[in-house]
């Protein structure tokens, strides 16, 4: 909580929020966003994120801390890269950092979030997008990995799913990066590439595998109970 207070203070003057409820069973979350124009450091920030309201304080803390961790990591990386690149550019100019999110799936048991980080560094030809995801087991208060979803040996699971992604994908992305960035949906799983893991000429960087595509894999019974 101390981190949240400090980052909000740092990013003011503009901060506001809206409360959302998706269903009676699913947790309520507050859509929060703030902006900062840094004339001294020559960049603009625009960050949007959800803050979840859960009755159990321990569960609420761990989930929101996981979300804040993604924000912090992305922001620190941007600031580091901005400072590093600014030294190589003769003329001063602004960079920007925009972080938004999408609630891909939310029930009383499972939350799946996609974060879209749009970055532009002064001196670059164009902006780029970077994707991060968070899948959270709300019942057991833990982050969900691919291996949490399927009842299969990890090495076999990874190689098999990577093969499916390659069959479905229209371009050759860094398979391991795409494998790590996924979102659970009612109909299947989305795997995300981005401008950092896929070639520039990619027509699409999202690969969707339906549960039918994945029918050869046995779902973890506990996961299946929560989702289906």
C-alpha cells in the first residue's frame, strides 16, 4: 500500500477513478488512471490500471500487489531505456509511456488481465507495443501459470502448445515470449506476441487456441471446476 501511495503522489496532478462491477459473484474493481508531464525528464506518462475490492484483505493485497508489480516493472524499464537512449540523441525531445489494460475474463474464481504498454522513445521512427498478462486464481489467492491449467508434464506441455501456436500463427514470433504471455477466456486461451517478440511485418500477433484445439490435453480438475 505504501508503494501505491508513493506512485500516485509521484504521478499527480491528474488522478481519477471509476468503479466497475461485472456480476454479483465477481469482485468489484476500480478503474484508475493518472497522468504526468515531466518537463525536466522529457517524457509523458499515462497509466490506467484496475484496483480490486475483495472482502478478504489478504487476497485483495496480493492481487493488487501483483498488478502494481507489473506497472512498476514496466515503468522502471521505460525510464531506464529513456535515459539510456536520450544520451545518444543530440536534440532533446519527448518520449511517452502509455499503459492500459483489458479485463479479458473475470468470474468469482478467475481473473485474466492483459496490459498493453505503448512506448515511444525520442529519436525512434515509431511507437511500439509491449504486452504483459496476469492470470489470477481468486479462490486460492495465487498467480496462474500454464502448468496450473493442464494436468501434464511441463516440458511436454510447453513443446506441444508451442507447436499449436506455430500452426495457428501467421508469422514467426519468439515462441517462448508468446507462450508466457497468455490470457484465459471462457472459450479458450489467447497467446500474445508484441512488437518486441514478433517481426515488423506481422499481420497479427495474437493466437487463440480454443478448448477444442486443446482437447488432447487434460485440464487440471481444480481449474476446470472454476472455469467450466
